[in-house]
C-alpha cells in the first residue's frame, strides 16, 4: 500500500475514538475478561472482520510459527471491520507483506543481543539499562522492534531468573535509570511485577525506573486503582512510558487509564511510532498529540519505525517525518510536540532529526526561517572582553589558601 500523502494545507485535528469504541459493559471492563477473550487465530479473526486474502495469508503464516497474533476485544472494538486500511487494523492484523524482506531489514535492529550485559539486561547508554521482564503482550503489534523474541515463550521472568541482572546493576553505580520492558510488563500479575520494582528501589544508585507499556492502549482495563497504588508504592520515582500511535486509540477506557495513572502521582510520557498508513499525516498526529496532552500525557518521542524484518510495508522514508515535524512546528505548543528520533541500527543510540531552520550563518549573525516561512536575523551578543572583572576563576575570594 502506498504511503498516505503528507497534508500540506492547514492542519486540523482528526477524530478520536469512534462511537463503536465507546464505553464497555461491566464484564468487558475486567482485564481478565479481556485477556480470556483475546483473538489469536484465523477462525476468530474470520468471525470478527471481513478479511482480505493478504490478511488471511499473513495470519496463516503467523499461525505456522511466525510472530504470534493477539488482539484484545478492546482493540477489536477500535477496528473498522470492513476497512482493511483501518489504522488500528494495520497495527495488529498480519498481512502477507510480513514475509517480504526489504533493504535495511534486520532481525534485531537495535543490536540488543549484542548489547546484553546479563540475561534479560541490555545496556546501550552509559547511565541506563533495559530490563526485559516478560515476553508477553496483550496485543502483538506488527511493527514490534522485538518481534524476534516477543511472544516466544517463557512468560513473566521470575525474580530468580532476573537476579543476575539485578546483581549486574548493583555492581555498576553509574547506572541511574532502569527501563522495565519486555514484552509488556503490565500484562504480568501485580504480585510478580511489584517485587521487581521493589528490588530496583533497593539499589541506591538507581534513581528512576521507567515502565514501558502499551497496556493503556491495548488493555486499558488493566490499569486499575489497585495496580496504580501498587506501582506508586513500589518505587519512589517510577515513570510510565506509553505507546499511543493514533487518536482513535484515545478511547474512553484508555482515557480513564491515563487519568488513574496521573491521579496516583505517576508521570506519564508517550512515544509514538511513525507508521505508513497509520499516522503519517499531520492532522492525525496533531489530534493524537493534542489528545494526549489533554489527558496529561506528554508526547515526547515520534520514533522513526525501526527497520525490523517484515515491517517494510509499515515504514516511511526519513524525509516524511521531517516534513511532518515542519508542518506541526508552530501549530502545536512545546509540550505537545515530540522530538523526531531515529534509533540508529545496531544499537548506537538515538539521534534527533529536525527540519533545518537555519537559512545562513555569518560571523555574529544567523538567519533563521520561522514556521511561517519568514526570515529573521538573530544577532549574537558581543564576546565578553577579558579583564580584571572576569568571573572565570573558581577560586574562593581571597585567592588560593595553600
Ligand atoms: S506491546 Fe510493545 S513489546 Fe508488545 S508487541 Fe507491541 S510494541 Fe512489541
């Protein structure tokens, strides 16, 4: 499918969740019910959606040992059953194109296996590590960076299995931040997740823990008051990193989930993956980012999709993201506008990409292009002249004492 055109005219918000994704019944509002009724194969999907041949082939391939399928009833309720181009459907229903290899495809695009420092522990930056607490998710997203291992078996990792990772962190005082991910750690039972967070809270130099989860999108019923209270109690500086990709995902149950997290004192941030035919137009992103901010959730990254094998049909060229950022700059406030990020292949780290707003540079003068297309000069202040009034000395008044 071709990429949708980038909107070049005025940006207007796209709609959020449709009527069909409205409030759920009491049974549907129980996350265990959602988990029990999750759709996992061709027969279930055939009953729920009018499938295309390409989808049938993709589902059969997934059932035969490919990246597994899981679609919660909540997510199914967001899908247009008649529209194969539905942006929610494109994220969760496999298609035949997953079998195609395209240039750039990698099995492990972020080089996580090469950067594993202990079982289930990945280090790519000096001050932070990634802890893979489970391989399970409520929904298997077709663009997943970890499709090589997610849903692969093993389920939630026990404390004993993670102990070498905890010991490695204890032995490395430069690690101040731990991202707990998977899989989706919020599909773990609270009784299994909480001890992991408490174990991290007991490591003095770990100042922050980030919980990376798509549960507020895919199974928002999981975000109960009881869970939020347990998370809040488990670690003093726990952040929740969610993953909304389309404004339709901001359904009433998801809105309640975000409100619960924030009301319990948990800061919530969102990273969106830029996906072809899902959110690669400015009006969709504008509605998503405005909707997140309205729900007290900060959109902090717009991620260029990682070159995961089998996702070529969902990825956009790099310049699409740059043009989208250009269209959104000035239309959205700073708190609603994320950074466009490329996570470099091989695990070399994230690189921010921005449109070029510098028209020319001359000594002491830079000409900038504003979001309206005007050119404006910024003149540097004169360089400070060295002299007796210089404040560069770090010595205490009175000079050296030894
Ligand atoms: S929830 Fe996250 S880890 Fe699970 S399939 Fe989706 S993107 Fe991958």
